[in-house]
């Protein structure tokens, strides 16, 4: 579940904060089309792996941090992508009927020797 006023920092999409559920839903749809390869007739398989997940709980607020690792197999070629993510959830319900919703997501690049020039300029 995602809050209507959710906010995002997605370094590979925009240089500023992105607000609202509408953006998130459109991005999911565009991402699905892009990675499916349907338009190009490509055969694509994507595997997601969450590395080092950690949950910190502070009352009605939960913070989830992890590294997202992607394996993309496209027409026989293999590509690896990864980034760090922090997701903040808030419980809009109570103990008897919890209603946890995503209220913020922050994605950060993983700097490698190959990517340092892009990240650091």
C-alpha cells in the first residue's frame, strides 16, 4: 500500500523530489513496458534480489533499507544493475487493524569505478 502523498528521490529519473501517488503508478506502468521488451520483440527475464534488508521500527513508523540487485537477461546477454533503497512506512491504523503505507522512498546509486564519473561529475 502507498500513501496518496508519497514522495520519492529517484536519482536516475529526476534531480529533485517527486511527489504523489500518480507519478509512482505511471512509473510502474512505464517500467513494466520497458523491461518487458514487448515493443522490440526481445526475450527478457528479470530477477530481483534484496541484499542486506534491515527493518527499524519506531512506533507507527518503520524504515526499511536494502540494496536492490537486478539480473537482466536480454536475448542471451546478461546485465547487472543495483542501487540502495530506503523506504519509510507509516501505520495509519492501530494495533488491531494495522494499515501500513509507503510514505517515502529514496534510491541512491552505488558508486563503482565505472560509474564514479557519472555520479561525481
